[in-house]
């Protein structure tokens, strides 16, 4: 799927507000991750198309890849 071309942002105020919204989203995501960790809930991420968790299933250690289930209809 090709994304349509877009015009770059040239208005400094629009760019400033976009950066501000991105910063707010980053803070909210970080707070949710910290809360999950404090509750013992693993966080999952997609890195390079692979699902990765921040907890090892055995000892809560380093990030490990987990096999994603195939949800395609056959």
C-alpha cells in the first residue's frame, strides 16, 4: 500500500504544536509502561515486525521475542 504524498509542514506554529502533542503522548505511554511494570503486567512492543516483551517468561529479565499467533483466515 502506497501512502499519498503530502506537503511538508512550513508553519512553525503547527510544527510546534505537533511536537508538543508528541511529547504529551510519549509521557503518557511511559507512565502506562511504568504502571504496568509495577503491577507485574508485561509490556509488548513490535520491533522490526516481531512482537517483543520486556519480561522474560521465567525470571522477568531481558526482552525476548514471542511468537505471534497467526490470525489470518484460511
